[in-house]
C-alpha cells in the first residue's frame, strides 16, 4: 500500500504529443483510391401501403459493401434534406465529415506530435472505417460535423432526488436525451416510498407512481426524430420499501395487454392501442446487494429500509422476494437484475460517488449524470489468411480508436450542464466489439465451449488492456482526467484486479495463447505507466448491442452474441432476398480438417435442413461449433451466462445481453440464472422467455427440443440409407371429386376495408374440397385472378394436397390490403391470403392441427389467459384421443399445481424446402422454417419486418432500426 501510494504521486513527464504509426493505410495513397466504387439506388417502401417512404438514387459506396449496409447507412446516417444540394450522396462524404472533425480537434487540443502524425491518424481512421474494421456509435454519425449539437454519446445515466423539482427535471432531461437519439437510465431509490410520510404529514406517492409520468413522456418522444421508441432504464434498490410494487408493475400491465388483445385491440409493440397501458417504454432492473443474495441462499429475512433515516420499515423473506422477481421475469421479462456490490468493487472512482444505475442496455455503468461514447471493432476482420488472430493489427486499431474517442470529448456537446461537467471530468469511454460469434465459428470453436470462452476472454482482455495503456500514454500527453487525483488509488487497484484476472487465464489453443500473452504484456504496461502518468479515462470498455452499426460493418453477429442461425438471407437488387449458408461455415469446416468434397456436402445439407444434425461426414463432436441462438441445437441459457462470465473481468463496464430461455422454462430456472449470474461475478443480467410478451408474435408451432429433432433426423437418415427395393413402383395421385350436392359455407370478410366473399365446400367426412373467392367486380382483372386461384386450390385439394400445407405457405404473407378485419377470431391480417387461409384453418382443421400452426379462436385465446389451457376440460374429454391435449411424452398440457404449462409444439421438420429468389415469403418466414423457431421479437416500426435480439434490445435486419440503444 505504501509503495503504491508513493508511485502514484510521481510527477509524470510531459510528452510532446503522440507519434502515430502507419499500419493500415499506404503512404502516398489516399484510402479511397484503393477500392472500387459504384453507384446504387436505395429505395424503401412502407410495408403496409407499398408506397415509397425513402428513395435516394446514385449513392456511392465501395463494391464490397452489401446492399443492406448501403441501405442502412444511406437512410440512417446521411445528413441533409433529400433532394437538396446539402444532402450527402456517398460514403466518402459521411466518413470525411466525421474523420475531419476528429483530426482537427486532435490537432487543436495537442494530441499529436506533428501535423504529419495528425495526417497519418486521419488516414488510418478513414481506412478502418472504409474497410468496416470498426464503427463509432450512431450519435457520432448523426451529429458530428453537422450544424446539430455535436452529441457523440449514446449512453447516459441521470439522477433524481426526493423532491418534486428534481422529479420534473428528470422528465425534462430524459426528453432532451431521447431527442438526440440516445438513451438514459437512472436509479429511483432516493425517492421515498409510499409507506413513508411527507414533511406535511401526508403519505408519499412513491417512485412507481412517478414512473407513470416519465413513461408517458418517453412514449411521446421518438429517439433522434426516428420511428423507434425512446430507450430508458429504471433501477430500484432491493431494500426499497416499494420494491414488490416495482417488481410486479410490468407483469400486471402485461395481464392488461393480454385482456385487451383478446378483446380485439391492437396490442403489438407498435400497435395503436398499446399506449393505453403503462410502463412500456422502460427496462426495469432491481439492484441487489451481496447481503440480499446471501439471505436468499440462507433463506433468511431481509429488511426494507426507509429512504430518510434508513430504519427498517418491514422485514420480508428473502427467498419470497427473489421468487417474485423470477416470477415477474417469467411473465414479462422484467425486471432484470444488477449486482450492486460487484459493480462497485470494480469502480475506478468510488471517492467521487457510487455507481447506482446503468444506461438502458446495462453495459455502461458509472457515476450519476454522466455519459459514454461507444465504438465497436469487427473482430472477424482481424483473422489473417491463416486464420490466426492478428494481435498487432488489433492492438494498433484499439490505440487509434481510443485516441479518437477521447478526442471527441473535447468538442462534444451534452444535453445537460451536469452531464457535460461529469463527462469532461471523468472522460468515460466504451470501446467494444461485434462478430464474436462469427469469429468463434470460423475458427472451429463452439460458443458454449471452454475454447470459445478462453479466446473471447483473451481478446476482451487485450482490448481493455490496450485501451488503458493508451489512456495512460494520453495522460502523459494531455493530462489525466480531472477526477483521477481523488481516485488514484482505487483506480490503480481496479487495474491490478484486471491484471490478475488476465494472468489467471489458462489458454487452450494457439490463438488464445498468443492473444493472452499479448494481453498480459499490455496489463503490465498499464500498471507501470498508470502509476507514473495516471489515466486519461475513468472507464475504457463495454460490450454494447451493436445493432445498427453491426449492420453498417456487415457483421454476421452483434456484440457478444452467438450466431443467430446457420442460414442467412442476402438482399438483392429489387428488394428480393436470397437464402445463403453462412460464409463462416466453410471456413470453420476447413479449420476442423474437412476436405473440399466433405465441406460441399455438409454445406448443401445445411442449406436444405437449417441445422447440422446428421450432416454427411460431420463428426458429432463438431456439432457444438455450429450451435446458434436459434434452431435445433440452440445454445442453452447457461451457455450464454458462462460466456458473459468469461469476458466480464476484462471490461470497465458490463455487457448488453439477454439470456434467452425457451417457452417451457420455469420460474425456478430463471431464478437459477439470476443466482448463477451473481456467483459468476456478472454485473447485470436480463432474461427473456420465449412468448412471454404479447408484443411479440406467437410461436409458429414449429419448435421442438433438439433431441426430438435429432431423433427424427436420425430416423430419416436411416431410412434413406436402407437398400431400395428392386421393383420400381410409380405412384400417381387420384382426384377425389366432390359429390354433386355438398355442404358448404359462405363467409363475408373485410380486410382493411377491402370486402370479399369466400365459399367453401366439404366432403361428407368434413374435409375441405373446394374454395371459391369473390373479390372485385365481375370481369375485372382481380376477379379473374381470384377465380383462377380458387380453381387451382380446389383441384389440388381434390388431388390430396393437405390444407395444412396451404395454411403453412400462405399465412403471414404480407401485401396490401392488410390490417384490421371484421372477423373476431382474426383481428389483424397481413394480407387477404393471410386472412383466407387462417379462416379456412379455423373452419376445417382440428384443434390439434391448428395448435401446431399457432392458430386459435378468440375464445380459445381468452380461455388460455384465464386458465393456461386453450380448451376446457369438458371439451377435451369429448375430443378423440388424437386431438387430446397431450404432448409426445404424454404430459398433460392443462394447468397443474405449478402454474400454467405451455402447449407442446411440433418438432421442426428435418427437411425444409429451399425458397427461391423473389419468393413471396419474407426473409423472416423463411428463417422460421429453417430454424424451427418463430423469431421472438417485435415487428419493426419502420419497415414491418420481424426484428431479432441484439443484446438487450432488438434490431431490424431490413432497415437497421433498433428498439433501444443504437
């Protein structure tokens, strides 16, 4: 302790400026002259009306940038009104606008040893952005170099005190932050509870009541003027007397949402009626202490304390309170959990105040009234031709990015004076990465494997160690952060904790051995240089969701997430998409030792099946390499937790990640995830149980556990391997004509105001055999097309094509007219085809067949809300055995003593038809078929595509919109 204190007081030797080494760019060659450019047209249409909502022609991008990245950057980041000379027309203008601002600010503030070093810095930064090696967070692209306030931070933490002035100020400050395209979080625990008295003698309202006003305010402000909701986090300490009300708040609102949905209201995330319920604009998290978690372990009592003098108002059983948290999260995914003592044990500035809250996605954790600007590296770019992780280039990239991020604080604007003061005083940064999942797969390492975790930990350690080493070097040039002097010892203590964690890494392979050795060298320099120079930045690294910027970099995976699925969809000119097997799969197979012929067969199998189970020539011990977030071999919840635990010791902040659980997960499993997160040393954790929220579409009935899929696939493979019979038999379908007189029904319908009639007839056994559709005036093109379609469907039905096949193919098709219907069982249809085949399913398929497709009547849905079962016990008793509510294991699917049990869904088919380019099916629908899962995420409010998880947010692969931090 004495020696550390003495070294921390040494006077640093002032350096003259940074000398920047040229690593990526070429001396004498402009980065733009090294690539081929092409002009493209970017057009976006409204998914409901079909009309163009955005169009910009002849935008200029490098030929290796995907159309998806082009679209996202053009629509999100180009500045200037469309159709005016001020509108940016290409990537060069965008990058120059940002890079030139950073370079000039670096020169003006004394960062560089010479003008030449500034020019090299500029060239290197420009080259890395051009080649998608990294990206700044979205506010940089929105604001830097424009006439708008130069807001560069995406993450903010506010504070609120126990006074009406402070509470109203909270509403105002959040509004300014949301307007600038960012998100904010805060802790409400200073506000006295509803069980305490006011100074006037009245009873306090409590923090939950004030959350209503903030929620309503957030719901009216769309971040950055865009179409997504504001992103915000609300935290409450576990010892607050109103903690139970806080925990159950969103679960009770979810009950309202279900009831309103079943009454016919539009309660989707972007639905017009969702605003009638409260608390939907924030993520909620409970801040737990080690004392509380120990009380849960020991099953003892725990005290809830008054906000004023801290006396215990009420004692509760810790296990019961913890159980309420897990139950609420089971019901609606809120609240998440934050581990207070762990967070503050890694706090570099405790003498300036504790860390009480986080940003909306939980990765940034620092002082109240502070902000953090983010940037993320594309890890896959640092694999060389021999698939060795390039430590030198990665280290140099981190140096440059950290330098740029720190420079941005010199010219940045902030939404409030308090945030500006704190940020300039502590200079918090948040470097991170994307494409970890793709990197591990390319190297032949399973995401949920010891080898995968070792490499991820080593890379994270190298990134943060290099960042703090550069921060110490910057401190020698432009001085340490203003708050460092008061926090020198705790800051250095945290650096030693990071160093010790890095030293404890035990690598398994060549890559992580090399990376871990380099990381240890960086941390040794951090401790040595920091003791002399101090540090320029209080914080250096986080792992953010990287939603929109991940698409900008053409990343296969976002943040710390695993790969989403083995088959992706490539956007083509004209708006269609093409199904392709992940390009990392052949690379992974090569690294695993497979030959060209074997790779070709395995890739072809994956293209057909969407998974690797029983792929030809693929060894079973290699299956784990191809495990994804979705699909037949989905990564188990604890696999996500273990990866978070591997990288957490090497981050200044935390990790934006949601642990996904299947619909069948229990409250106890969620409680275990929360408990293990604490034991593993995580700082925060969020969970999401499939289909726990109404704001997500229902599962499509194709889910199944991996074992059943594996068994089915094995049986299929065994059958295929059996010797073929010698006699060839040719089968021809026979048409089963309807009798001259047959029963039928005529249904009138209206979809978004478009009216029509459907007449359907059936055989004597009740099976559908004929459909006629009447739309439009007789003799019109529409009427003729529908007549022809009806005849084709009717003949196919009579030749034996199952109705279920048509329901699978035509439901969820999206085209106009689409919207509200006059059918109480089908309140919203995505097209007339979607409505017709849902109606036919309800009229002619058995309950068992419909439940497999996820199609229920309004009465069945209402009954499920009340009882946990879609059908009454009386009705089930009268059903034939084949339609009884039993799953394949014979389990009863009605409500049992443990609570509602979710219906079993059919297993994913081992054979999925490959869709062709230009198919009417959407990208999402094809992905559902290939993965065997419904993608459990909201619909994008910009383009209508189903979004996918990204950290603790959702991101749209179609247009790049996010539901939270960008």
